[in-house]
C-alpha cells in the first residue's frame, strides 16, 4: 500500500473511534458511518464540502445523495472524472436533521481535514459552500477574512501551503442548485474556473 493510503487509513481508524465527538452517539445509534473522503489520493483537485447528509452517513461516501448528483453533473460538464479528484468534508459525521455544523464540531474535525490536505497535497482546493470556504481561507491566511461567498465564488485565490503554492476556488454548495436555476447557472459558470488546472 502506498504511504498516502496508509496515512489515510490510520486517520479513518482514529475518526471511527472519535468518542469525544458530539456526533459520535448519533452515528452509533443510527448505524451510520463516518464519511472520510473518496477519490484519488494523488488528486490535483480536492473538493471540500460541509458535513455528510443522511445518504452519505448510510454509505460512508461523500456527496452520494441529491447534492452529489449535482456535483457529478458539474464535474461532467468540465470533463472531470470523479475518480480523478478527491472529495471530502470539514465535518466527518452527520449532524442531526442536516443542521449546519457547529463551531465546536468544525474545530474538532478540522485537524483531520488539515491532515488530508497535507497527505494529498492538492494543487487546487475547491470549497463547496461558505463553511469550507471560510475555513480554508483562514487556514492559509489568505487575507480575505470576512468576505462573503457571494463576493468570492468562482475566483482563484493563490495561497502558500507547507507543500508549495496552491489555489483556492470558492464555489457555492451544489445543494443551492436544487432549488434555484439561477444559482445552478452560476455554479456551472464557476466550475469553469477549474479548467486551467486539468491536466
Ligand atoms: N453536503 C455536504 O456538504 N457534504 C456531503 O457529503 C453531502 C452533502
């Protein structure tokens, strides 16, 4: 097994046993899985969502429900194969009733996302929704503090990471397209910002 896969397996093991998480009991009661991430461990593009929903917690796979279908369509439109990217979330367990993740939950799970970024070393961090946008811009001190996703979506923001320069591309969460055709058109347009990074 390659080193990245080994490190990610170790991380999965830690999250499976994360009894101090406020979401742990809920996971066990419902026979849910933690959702760690899916895709290539050598991906150049990492997509980062918020937290798993019910379908995701039932299967252990990120973005496999309605939002996932939109994500697949958006990837397809720029000829990007889901197997060639890596998809994950900030929070690895499902919050009840699909509520937003709390500050405490984000803080607890953030070190795992940081490790995933360090292990996979993506050139592009494509954030899906405001939570992951704020977290990632803050993590790399990108200097956009306080800026809203409505101002930053579709932009490319250069950041310095421990493994070299990377680009953050803030994107709206695919779920917005479920209820609003204009937002879907915006997402389709914004995904084109990823095209220069495709090999
Ligand atoms: N929404 C997210 O943010 N992540 C998922 O994995 C599914 C839905």
